[in-house]
């Protein structure tokens, strides 16, 4: 016992940091078995730590007597053995069906009826160990799987149910992840492969389920291996780079194969905005009138823009140039040189894929990506409508395909003829091309399972969010099967001395799909100035009169910051990630504190910028857009062409291992300082600072770990509480929904789901809250006021 620990006695393994960390406040102790050890807390995250071994601090510390261990008696052992000997193999009866979620289980159970028992696995039942890498890179990247403690009772129950069933059907989702879950279920629950079959369907309807169960198949191991390779790839990146970032930057930071590329895109956009230098330019428009000898009417007036000067593209960069050109144009005669009439067809947007659904729900409904997928999951798994029977309202919502089943197209065409007329149906059903660089699965697009189930008919059975999203899916799908919109276009070229001008207009002649639905324009798209402009009837060589010249100054604008919708669109265009990864990727970079969302725009934080700069320098392949896209293509080859998944990982590992060694040796320590909030700790008077934890930001004492004062992070909005006069802050529910409440809660219980405004009500000076995108409403007199008329920043 006189031998002490010879290595660092103040370091121990931290279960949260997943690496050795320095121990704060080490105390020498003895365990119940009288074994010497040291107890303390992690200096990085504050987690309790323990290290076995004798230290000099144990000298003089009284050693307790070891507590005796309870042993099983021979009598108990014999009784247990006797019980086992009486156990018989259960008689098999009935069919067992396993799905992921309880809601899906209830819906499918209703359709299958008697003879089937439907159980839910509640997601994955087996995964790589959390406490270690769990990948043997020296032996073909062999994974080490484990059933989590919280899933063991469920797996035990499924094992017993599987042993009793005559047939077992694994009805997990139809993508690669669902295929992998099915394989893990079979392995973890020790299911007999001879009695286990795989069924997959893209919609939860009676016909689709009956068809799937009529033609079951074996588990597709190529797709399982592709998903397994993806999981191992993500584990290698996360568990190898993240500990580096903990030591060199800050605890609870992380890196990921897809999330790091998304972070790089946001940081590079932020750099482009900061480096942008605006440049001045001018546009000159001429207000012209038809029939110079007659009085003018509004219908005879139109606008033309300056296009060319002496045959060259007009470039007006200064006010002096604009003034000189305007002066010259005032003296010219304006003559029509060409009138070109034509037609333009506008095709409807394709039915939704995962990414386009997330984009449109963000722009039109204000939904975040996670909320969109959560509500879509509910609509897919089934909602109880009339008669209390659960019905799946939409098809599978993780897809990058725009294919539509022929039966669904025929049903939509019949509905369109019935409601709008035969002219609103194209001669042949439309076929849409997949825009994604590499589609993952041969799924269908997201569509209603029954087009006759109009949103108005099920509205009373749905929550507000469910109804709004279902209505969006229904409208988009029906519109995608309708005729094109037809526009009449007119372009007029005018000459005025050395100056050429052009006027353009278009008029909707046949509305087609626009009768029902029009896709929301991208927030950053350039508006179409010609839409809806009707030009007067002009002819060549006609002289028109100059009514006014309108020079206008402009400045070039920096590239816009990403929204969640535009980031998803960019990731999809580059072939990065897959439908199931968009929402968790965007959620992770916000949860880690790398990115903040304000007014729907994504801003990189100081921490995000530091992490990105280090990754770009030391792991250039990981954050390279093309490299990540090639890895996705390699995984596709594993899934669809049966390529060896180990070879794909070996190609990645060779270069990644070199980068790891270089980063371990040369990556500098760049610690991010905690941000003080300007308040003193109520317990010890030290400064309070903003910290990042597992669930995002929180307020803590800078004297940690000596002082453990913490409180939730809240954002002040500059509005006084109408009840007590204190400040109103932004809060979040446990499910992440934002609401507003008094900072003194629970002493003051004032709350509101609607954002309060700092401007008082113009009528009664009461509190105004945002009612919708256009109006604010007073909480006292309930008056409505246009937001644009109020002097507030939204």
C-alpha cells in the first residue's frame, strides 16, 4: 500500500467529455470495499470524476473496514436451476409486426386486424457505444454495437414476442436508415431469419399495407451496409476531431461530416458580406405616352428602361453621368423600332421532396426544419379522423424523388376535371426530373394518400400546424398535375438618337395551375418587374411622347445570409447530405452555438468562426464541398451497386489519418472567452457569463466550479411587462416553442405567445403584440394596426 500512482494523479476519464481531463478539487477517499481512490469534478464541464489508486493524500486517512458482499445461497441457485429446467419452448402462434413509432403501430394495427400483433421499437434499438469510438480501424472498421440500457427491457420483450410468433415482419421506414433499423432489430432480438421478412411501403393506407404484406422480401444488406458505412464515417469524424476541439477551443464543441460543411458555407457567406464593398450604379427609365397629339390616359402610358448607348450596353456609374444622359434624352424624339408579341408558358412546380417541403414550409408557414419534419411525421404515421380511425394522410416524407404513382396521378386528374374543368388537365400526366445530384431512394414524392380527402374535410380533426402543412402538401400535389399557365408577352424597342430603350410586359391569358397554387418566391429572388404590366397597342415606326425621365441611384448588394430554406437548397445542389440529414444538421450547428438564427437568417458566431477556421486549415477534406459530395456518391454505389463498404471507408481513412496526426501536433489553442452579461452573481458577486451546455445557452457564474449558480438564458426584447413593469424576455417551452414572459416569473405570471412591441398602442397606449405578418393588435382595446405604419423594427 506504500506504492503511489506514478502518473498524473489529478487527471481522470470524464464520461461527458469522453477523454481524460484535469480534476478539480481532488479528494482522497476509500470505497466501500476499502479501495483507495480520488474523487473530484471535471475542470471542463463539471461532471463528477473518480480515479482508483493510492496517492500521498491517503497518508493519515483512516482506512475503513470493507463491507461484506452478499452472496447467493446454494438453495437459491438450485431453485433457479429448477425453474429453468421446467421452461419449455413456447408454442408459436400469431404474426408479429415491428415498426418504429407507437403512432405508426396503432394505424397499421387497425388495418391488419386480428392475427397480427404490432409493436414499436421507438427508433433504433442498437447503436455504437457512446463511451468509446466503437470502430476497429485496424480490422476492416468492424463496428461494436450495443443495446442502450434504456432499450434493454424493450428488446427483451421483442425477443420474447419474436420467439412466440409464427412469422415476423419488420415494417420500418423504406429508406436506408429504416433498412438498418430492421437489421439491428433482427440481430438484437435474435430473430430467426427463416421466419423474419421485410415489408416496406411509402404510404400508410389499407391498400398499400396489404400490397406490402402480400410481397415481403429479405433485408437488403447492400442498403444496410451503406447506412452502416455512413454511421461509421460520421463516428470517425465526430469522435476523432471533437476531442481535439475540446482541448484546443472549448468543451462541448463538435465536428461532423455534414454539419461542418454547412458551417463552412455559412461562415464563408459571412466573410463575403464583411468583405463586400458596395458600388454605385444608376438606372434611367423613361415614362412614355402613346398618341402624342391626343390627351393621355393611364392606359396609354408605359415605362421603358435605358438599354444601350450607341449600340453598347448602358453602364451609368455616377450621378454626373446620369445627369448628362438625362439632359440628352430630354431633347430626343422617341420612335418605336420593333414590337414583338409572343406567348410564354409557365410550368407548375414539382410535387414536394423533403428539401422543397422544408423550403416552402419555411417561406410560407414560417416553420423551422425540425418542426416541418415533426408535423410531417405525424401526418404520415396517421391521424384519427371521422369515426376515430387513424389514417395516414401523406406519403413518406423523407424522399428526394419527384415520381408519382400512376394511380395517384389518375385520381388527381379526375378531381381536377370535376372541380375546374377538362382544360385544366394536360393531355399527358406530367413527369418531373429529379434535381438532386444523386437521389437516394426510388421513392415517390410527398403527396396526399387520398386526393379526395380535401384539407377542409379533415381540418376539424387536425391541429393548426397539421392542417397548414397538409393543406400545403395537398395544394402543391394537385397543382403539379394541372395545366401550365399561359401568358401573352409584348416587347417594344424604342430608339431616341444614340439611345435605345426597351419596354416589356406580360398578361396572364390562362391561369392553369395558378388557379389553385403558386410557389412562394425565394426571399432573395429578383422580382419580375414585367409581371402584370400591360403595354398599350403600339406599332413599328410610331412616335411616342416623353412624359418624364426617372433616373434612380442604386448600390450593389452583398450576397444575402442563408435562411434555413436557402441553406438546404444549397446543400442539395452540391449533393451534400440526404433527406433525413437536413433537419438534424441545421439543428446541430445552432444547438452547438456555432450559428444563431435572427429574423430567419443564419449568422455565424465567434465560436463558429473559430471552429470553422481550424477545420478548414487542418481538415480541408472534411469541409470540402466536392469531397463530401463524392463520399455521398460512394455510399450510393454501396447501396445500389453492391460495392464494398470497407473499401470506401479505407479511401477516406488514409487521408483523414494524416490530417489527424498533423492537427494533433500543430493545431493551436484558441480558447473562446465567456461573454459577460453585466450582472453580478447573487451568491458570490462574481460576474455572470453566457455558457453553452448540452441544451444550448445558459447563464452561469464565472467562479465555477467554486460557485455553481446557473439560470436559463433569456433574451430581453426591450418591452416592459404590463403587469409589474419589469422587462419582458423571450422564453422557450420544453418542446422548443417560443413565448414571451416577465423576467420575474414565477413572481409575475404574465405570458404571451405573440411577440410584444416596444411601441404603445396609438389609440389607448396599451401593449401591442404581433398578430401576423401585416398587423399588430392591442391587448387592451384589441385595435388592429398595420406594422408598416408603426415606428418599430421587426
